[in-house]
């Protein structure tokens, strides 16, 4: 079987596990303080705010990037694109979609409202409710919740994106060490895929997600690279060279490998690369100074959110099955490795069930969760872009004609 998502047939991919998790009941809005209202019409206030931000951007955008190296540019790209996607999403930040009530709430509950958490991979609906870790706080954006034509509140971000891509095309990647290369190329892969969705549109079918991986290109140091080249000729080689070379590598891919490829293999990129499919891990920003620790966190959090455990089943995502040999010599040792990555109590429970299964039939106990190629990006709910949160405050003002809703966008990034 071919290794990796781009070599797979996605005709049998499904999302059947997720339907039962969707709670479409209206959410309760928390009252907020009402600021003083400008008497100008709403359209004028929003337009003035956006213009002010654009002016601020135009005067400051050169300063923070002029002398920044490629790693900083790659980090800013991920932040900028993530924020654009959040702004184009029709979901509210406190949406209850794809969520479930918390089993144990830390601290006192201030009201009778039920706190809603995300369950992006549907583990709790199939294996019982448990803490799936930080993924419960992330923000999933799927084909039904994004409108790429919603650009009115992202014009300055789109302008900044263009500037960042120009800086990336002019970047000098010489003399980067291993950690710098690793963080840079993870960020660039994820940016390449997100930018491809903006350029080509959101895929309408799982097959189109796979096709877009081949179309997604980005200019890095005056060389045009696609997402597959970045993943398999820069990030995953040389560990996977025996798999890739045997299929006949193209000369431009080999050139990219010789110019940009990592000297050492890092299997944990499996938990960092998001191709925009339902089964992909979350999009994160990776930094050269902390990339190894950040990858460890990404691994543990993805496994906590995607591994299903019960007395009768041990379910693992297809992604681990594809790259099994990166982490273990066989399925038996892979399951042992997974147990060690899980939080203490969950890991102990998994080991108990696993030991029982090993004395019977391990293959019947293990379930491989099919890879779902349907479009989705998982992004932190509040995008902390350049140290500023994107916040949407909704408040009401009583005028002569009655109540009207005013939306004030604050904390917009300017540099």
C-alpha cells in the first residue's frame, strides 16, 4: 500500500462519525458592557475602522519584516492565513457545532449553562466521553462554514499576505541550521495549502482535496515548489528516500531536495502538516528556537484527540498506519508507543485493555480509523496575531427606530 495521503484513493472516505456530535441548538450570548456609540451609520464606522487599520498597516508593515529572516516570514504567513480563514468563517467563535458537554468542569460553574467543547475527530461519540485535550478548544472550519468571498473585513490582511509572499520569494535560505529549516518548511507547507484554498477555492469533494495538494504551489527563494515536493522531498527525506526514489523522482524535485532538504529525519512532522483534510492535525506556528518541543506537544495533543479506547477496541488514525515505521517496528510496538504518549490515566487504561487483547486476538482489537479527505482546517479559536487577539464584540444600541446590532472589530493586527 502506498504511504501517505496523496497516494491514496479517497472514494471511500466518510464523515459518518461526526454527525451525532453536532449540536445546532442556539447558543446563549453573554451580555457585555455597552460602549458609547458613534452617531455615524454602521457602514461608515466599519469602513472608517478598516481604513484606519489599512493606513496603520501601510506605515508600519515595512518595519517589522524588512530585516526579518525567512523563519519570521514563515511564522507571519501562518498567522496571517489563519486569521483570514477565521474571518471568512461563518461560525461564531463560541459555536457549539461538533461539540460535547464537558464531563468534569474544573472550578465552579457560574451559571446553569453547559460548557461546550469541540470533538473534531468524533472520538467521544464512539468511545465514550473523556478529556481529548487542547483540541477541544480549537476552531474547525469546514466547507459549509467558510465563504471565500467574505473579504470586506480581511482586505488589510490580504494585502499583508501579498507582502509576505513577496518577502518569501526573495528569502535567502542559505546557512539555516536544522531547527530553522524544520520550523520553516513546516510553516511553508501549511501556508502553501492554505493559500491554495484561497487561490483555487474550497474543494467540493474529497477527491479535489487530493488534487489540490498537487496544484498547491508557493515561491520560496525564487523557486516554485508544490506541497508534495515540500513534504516528501524536503521534510520527509532522507528517511523515506527508498520509497520516493523507487517511483522515479523528477529532476526539479531532486534539485529541491539538494537545495533545501533536511539533513536529519524528523518523523514528528506527521503531526504538524495539515493538507486541509478532515483527518489532518491542527495548524500551528512553529518556531526555530522551540520547534522540537512544539512538535512533541503537537504529537501528544493529536494522539489524545484521535485515539479511541474502550474495553473492546483500540482505534488509531490512518495517519499512524501509513507512517507506522516512523515510530515502531510493527503494530504491536506501535500500540505500546501510543500508550506512552497518552496522558497518564488514559495511557494506563489503554495498557490494561491492550494487555488483555494481546492474550487473545490483537488484530480484532485494533481498529484503523479511515482517513477522511473532506475539507477542514483546525485553527486556534482566537488567533493571536502579533500579540493581539482578534475579537468580535456584539452589542446593542437603542435608537429611535428600535434596537440595532453593531459590530466592532478590535485588536486587528497592524504589524
